[in-house]
């Protein structure tokens, strides 16, 4: 009798991030202007969603001036500032919400600029807000993902497997607090995660799909 092999880390790792948006053309314009269109896919959806959707996408950049540039581009495209860019214990950063409702955090560990502002992104991380980091980590390990960093029940980061976006887990309420929004929310997360493995849904309701081949450009 044939058996089904368990997914490997490369099969199961995050290959794509698809955002469900109400207005596809507006979202396409926004993400081009914001400068992150290479990292996300978009599709039209009117799935009900209220409050915090349980995740954020975080950009790591080189310095404060670059943070300011990305925040300004987001605002010019129609984003709302949730937390103005400011210095913190860990560096410098701010939080914006795109017109489609997706929350983006732009940050740097540098507190001073060592060069001019750029439009370069060092890293993009998808942070899933979960109820139990340890339990969800074990779930994903069972699905074939490899842990890159883990800090007990507070934070877990998975190996990328070559994808453009890194996947991490964070406590839902702690994530909402960091973003400056209430933790409550209902309905769709409005996001789908793609991998080379079969489709599944994780313990917090985040849906994974078998990733389609990448497209070179969005019309």
C-alpha cells in the first residue's frame, strides 16, 4: 500500500504570502508605491473581518531615514499611521495600516543614520499572533518547518527555506500591544500562506495553500 511522505522543511516553509483585499486595483497601486509589491501577492475577496486580523508584516531596513521614507510612501499611498516612527529601546520604527487593513511595521535596530536613506529592504517577516507559541511551534515542526530561533513561549522564528518572507510566531496580545491596536478581532485573517506542501489550517485559523508558481509582475 502506498504511503504519503512527510513534507520536508523546504516543501513546508513559507513560499508566498497572499493578501485578500476588497479593492484589487487600489491595493496594487498602494503596494507598488509603498515598495513591497515583490513580497506579497494580492487577490480580491470580501470575506468578513473585524478588528485585529492577528498578524503583521514587518520590514527591517538600514536606518531611521529609510524607515521615514517607507512610512511617508505608505501614507502617500493612503495608509493610516498607527504608531508614528520614533526611537525605542530596540532602535527606531513605526506602524502603518494599509488601505486594505493589513498592518505593516517598519523598523531598524540603528538609532542613527550612517548613510543616506534608501528604498532597500533588508528583511520581511510575517509575524503570526497566536494564543500558544509553544503549541503552535510544535504544530509547525510536525508539518516539517525548521526552527531557526526560539525564545520559550514568547517568540519563534522559522528557517526561510529560500522564500522572500520569513515566518515567525508571537503572542497575539503582545503583538497587538506592540502594534498599538486592540487584540480583539473576528472573521477572516485576510491572508493565505503558500508552501510546497498540501493545504492545511493551523491552530489559530491561518490558512496555508499549495503555492502557485511566482508571477514576474502584477498588472
